[in-house]
């Protein structure tokens, strides 16, 4: 991956992380020529798997450096992809709203696209971006409006929405915001689902946790541990259950202060179910409010099980501490979702994403049939 450069299908990746999106694009027939990340462990993970990756802060990076590393000129890249973190910044030259993306790394991602001028771009992010407001004042507009306005300034046609990875063959519920842009106003669209909760064909149904990790049950590899206190309660929780399945007399003791707080609190003392897709993987499986306990074993999901759920190959190397590996995998885009995005762009680029037809309506068919009867 990333060795030979096919300029017709070349990809420049930002905020590359553990390379989940990049692997999916590779499976779709694209070529990730260069990646970038600020985290040393992410960069080392990429390099350990044969991927060229620059360790750099995007705020201090020139687009010309990425183009030179990719051996590309402006407008030659097929795709630029990445998920810029949208943590709020309160100041950026002048005071902006606490959620204003103009004060975040998002603007550096826009800058890269403006200078690289790829044929397409993909931006993925948390689904909350769709509803976040710039300030508590409702009259100030939304984060999404600012994001769309910035890409419109660059002349890109865009489509956006929320996609769920489970609908693309990932054994995990994982909703993400996806924004796709076309420099040349091509007929892009969000990739259509390939997997469904109910379907007449087994291969088109949602994938379950059992299908992903059952063979690792007794050989999971490196794994974090629950504290003895948390294990005491988890051992009482059945497969697919959580704190609500504890004896009533123990629930308040197990939950502590959270017992009287609002919300569903479904992640507390959560034991997963083999029969369902996994919930969204978080950056650590042992946090009290977002536990990911194995369906049948009294332990959290292992690093290898995390990787399986995100669809990394078993041969993929993750560097850094166990905690760092969990974080890298938990932050990744599932491979099959990346592949679906890549396949859509390839189909659009090759002009085969749509069957052009003139629909014949039922009323017209009836009139035609009557005419044939009269003529017979």
C-alpha cells in the first residue's frame, strides 16, 4: 500500500490514525500514497504496515509538502480524505463561538483541499456535527452551515448525511457524519446500504458479534482488566444485559452517583450479546459508563477483538501501549465503510453509478396493451 503511484486513483490522507479508512479505500481500488497524523503511535502503526505517513501538526504543514511526498501536482490527486477533530476553540485571532469550526483544525483541512484541489474529498466526523450550534444563541446558526459554506467557497459540490457502519457489512452500530465533495460537480451520493437487519439472503443481513470474534473467545490476546469491584457486579449480568439486570437491591451500590442521574445509562455494566452487532467501540472498554464486557467471558473485549470488529486484518500491526492500541482502533473508521465510500467514488468517476432509463408508467402500459388488443 502506498508504494506505486497511480495518479488516476491517488489518495492523500489526513488525520490517518490506525488507517481504517485508508484500508477501506485500498480495498475499493484506490491508492493511498501518503498519510499524516500528529500522534507518534499512529504514525508508527502506519509505517509498521508499509504505509508512508508524515508525523506533523496539520497547522504547521504546507500542502506543497504533502504533494511533494505524494509526487503529485495540484489537481492530480483523485481524493483527499480525513476526519478533522472538531473540538471547540474559543479564540482564533478573534473570539469565535465555542463550537465554531473556523477556530479548529477543520480550517486547516479546508486549506489542504484548497491547495491540493483533489477531484474528490471525504470528510467524516461525529454525528453531533449535524445538530451543533455555533453558540448557545440559536440565532447564530449551526456548525454544519459553516462547514458547507467553506467548501462552497472552494467551488466543490457536496453531499452529506449520517451513515451507520452496520449497514455496510460492519459488525458494529457506528453512526458517523460524512461529507463528500466533487471539484467537477460530478453526480456524487452517499453510498447505498448493502446490509440490512432483515433480508432474504443471509449474506446481506447485518453481521453479528459472533461472526466477528467468536473464534477468539479463549485466545483473545492483549486485554485490559476490570477492577475487582466492577467484576463483582459484571458477573451477575447476563449476556446482552447491563446494570438494570442486577438485583434491585444492588443497583444503587453498583452505580454510585450515576444511579440518580438522567439518561438511559445503557453502557454501565454492559455485557455484549453475540447475537447482535456490537455497540460503537469507544477508546477504552473499561470505562464505567461505556463498558464493553465480553458476552461470555468476565473480561473486556481485547485489542484483537476490537480490531476484528473494526475489520482490520489479523496481520495488521498496532504499535504503542495496550491503551494506545485501544484508542487507535476505537477512533478508526471501520474498513467496510471506507470501502463503500471508495467504491461509490470509483463508480462515479467511471460513469457507471447509475442506469439511465426513461421510466414507463403503468397507465401507459395499460393503454399500449389495449391498443394491441384492438389491432389483433
